[in-house]
């Protein structure tokens, strides 16, 4: 009889949650992506690779199979926006996290609450609020007109910039919080030591702070990149639905196009991209650890 | 140490991640409460109050923005809704997919109140599954202050004059946009002819620089605030928009308009079929149908409801198309047409 260590029972709930909410839906998507589309939604037999073929070759109106690079372009555009979102979040999030860490413990609590405050309101509502701020008759254009700076409203809404703003706004806390967590545990004596050894501010940041906060930056990067890649609310509402991103494309397959297997296959593509990003990250951090050893 | 930090950082944010509303929770079915699932801005609160007052049955309302969303939700499994509203071209699809409960509306006491032409509808000839909710036409509205010239053609929407550059709103659903474009070109709705579909894609691509956004929600607000100066629209929304901004005009084009009727139905697996049927009968009462029309600004199918309508509504131009106006109902697109429409919709926004 196998005797299980108590730690097994302690881990069981966590493993169970990961399995039920993580692994099972992913497996269902994987299986669906290899099935045939039911024209009225859902999936049917027989198994096929056609969803993956469709990413490159699609049926033209006359039924002939033609090369279609457009899905690839949509994927590349989504990747580009997700990367840009991640970099902007890092550029804004790091100084914010640094600023919070430098405050007194009481102020830190207040500031951290403020960072997570947006999550108390539904994402959809907050995205609609951006429409009210950015639109032609909205707050910003109204204010600039009132000041007399502009005569005609600036096109702030329904373009890629608006999508980017929406994505950075939504996912910024996911960057701030993990960086804050690592900065908070940073030993201030190391900073003093660096100054004692005549490091200037840049050297201090580059050689001491950055390497020590890398785990937080890595976590933040993944937590922002992954949801930004699959987002469909911001492109549809703030982008005006004029340019498809992969998230909207997936949503479309499950609603109007009624092509669930293709939607599942596209989800697999997104999952694959995130896995590649994770693998790259872990290789880099391993290589970094070895270089220092 | 590093890995531990990473874990800690992830742990701190995991709680937040869980709080992010990524999916809508399904409705929990609670006894004695009727769950209605209807289009956005489309259910009179006064009507629901009256129903609760007369029957003691509480009502909750959820909304959706396209037939496709409704179909996807019902296909995905039981949603806990007792009543849904399905458009004419989707009724057959829902019935064929066994998503609707038989209600045999013709046996209900109030069925005789329906106008004879709506007692037999092509998509549900014996009223086995549905009763009419509201009906109207799909065309477009423009601001006469922006464009004072006379407009009598869908061409103004699809090949807009330069004053509308970047100012046009189109619906966010492929079937609504493409079917109206087909009608404009004189092609049948749910067309599958390759050349005609290519022409339609070219037409919509040429229109795109004039389009500000593709979205079916919030059109009234965008038209009245001047955010868009021309928009594809349903007749009743057009009436509400014109009430708020008098320079708006809804066009009965010479090419005709796409007719539609939404139909009240009970989804299979509804927790409270008996009360849902009570609501269906309640809706075929002239006074109740008028309350809904007064709110949504669409025609209902109940004879004798006119005397309960607000006078402004009874005489509204959007409500009374000219006698020779061609109204075309969609037959419901087959799988090939759906695939082609999807291709147009993707290529248009690639």
C-alpha cells in the first residue's frame, strides 16, 4: 500500500482547481478544434484538420480553396498590439510601483487600494466610460473646444490608439502589483552599498534594482501580455469593430459565423503564443541565473 | 529564491485575475420568477410591472444584441430563461435545432386578437412555437441638417455623399449589414451567387472609409449626440431618435427595406413554462401590446391596439410606411450563405 505524504492532501485542492478551471476547458478547446462545424453552432463528427487549414486556405465564394493571408495579418496585428500594451504597461507600471514602495506603510495601503479600485467596477462599464471620455462630443473634445484650442473634434475614438489605451488601462494593475511585490522585498541596504561603491543612478538601476525585480517584471509581463492578446471588448467598443483582432475573430466564430472548431483552433493559436512567451521567459531567466553563478 | 518571488508575485495578482469578469455567469433559476431574455432597449418596464401586478409573478430581464448571440447561448446549454425573443429569419433555425418549446399559441384565449395577416406567418404558419412581439423595417436614418438634399435611395447609405465621410454607423451583425446591401443591389436576401457576393464585398469595402463604426448598440445616442450623422437603423429606434432630435429622418427607400418581426418564444428547458405561457397570452392583449409599442416605438401585431397608442406614435412616419413600400422578409440564411457572409464580414475588417 502506498503511503501518501500529508503534503499531497494539502496540495490536492489547488491541483484540483487548476485541473477543473484550467486543464479541462483547454482540453475541450483542443478536441473541438479538430471537429467539424455544425452550421447552427456547436460541433459535429468527423474529426478533421480543416480548422487549422482554414488559417491559411479558405473557401472563396465559389467554393474553391484559395490562399488567405488575412487571418495571419489579424494575428500579427494582435501580437503587435499585445506587445505594445505590455511595453507601455511596463514603462508606466514600474515607476508607479517604485513610487508606491517609497511611501510610508499607511500611504502604501491607500495607493495599493487605488490601483486595484478599478476592479470594483465591471470592465464593460469602464470601457463604455472611455467612450464617453473620448468621443467627438465627449469630455476631452468638449473641454478642448471650450478652451478654444480646437474647432473640430479630434478623432480620439474608433482607431488603434483608442484600442491601445483601453488595453493598457485595463491591464496596468497586473503589471504594477507583481513589480510592487518584488520591490517591497528589495533590501534597501543593497542600494546604499551600490552608492558606497560609486554607482551612479543609471548603474544602480541597471545592475542592482532591475536584476532583483526581474521576477516581478516577468510575472507582470505575462499577466498583461496573455489577456491583451485575447481581448475583444476593447477592439470592438473602442476600435469600432472596424479592424479585427484575434480576440474579436474568435468571438465572431462562436457567434455570427457559427464555426466553433475554427474559433477553438484560433484559441489554440493564442494559447500557443502565450506558451512560447512563457518558455522564452523561463529560458532567459535560467540563462541569467547561470551567467551570474 | 527567484522562483519563490515569481510565485508570490503571481499569487498576489491571481486574486485580481479571478475578479476580472471574463465570462457572464449563467442565470440561476429561482422559483416564481419569470426570466426574460430580450434585445437591448426593447422591453417596456411598465409592461413588466403591469404583468407582475396582475399575476403576482416577478419578472427579471436580461438583454442581448443579436440573434447569433441568442442562438450561441441557447446552443451552449440551458440558460435559465423562460422567454426569449427570436427574429423571423431565425425561428426556423431555432425550431430545427429543437431549441423552442411548443406553445400552441392558437389555442390561447387572446390569439383571436392578432391581425389575421400575422396569425399565419411564413416562419411559423400555425403559431405552434411563437407569437409576434414587435415588427418593423430596417433602413437608415440621416441628419437633414447635414445633408438637406432629398434622399429616396439606399444608395445614400452605401455610396454616401462626401459630407458623410467617417460619419456613418452600420450595424455590428453581418446578416443585417449584408442583407440590406443585397437588397440595394436588387439581389435576393441570403444570396449565395459568387459574383453577386463579390460585388457586395466591393460595395461595402468602398463604403468603409465613410463608416465610423460597426456596432448595433447605442445608435440612438450616437445619432442624437451627432457622433454619427447617418446610420443603419430599425424603424422604431429611428422614431425615438427623431423625437430627441427633430432633424433626423428615416428613409423609406425606393429599393424597399428589410422587414423583420421578432417573435416571443419559450426555450426548451425553461424552468417555468406555465408562467411563460401566461405572459405570451398577456402580450396578445391590445392594451398590453400598445404599452410595448409605446415604449419601443415599433408596430405590434394586435388588432385594436391603435387606440391605446400615444397620438405622436400612431401618426409617426417611421410607424406608417407608404402603401407601395416594398418590405422583404429574410427567408433565413442557409449554411452556405452564413459561410459567405462570414467571409465578407472578415475580409471587410481584415
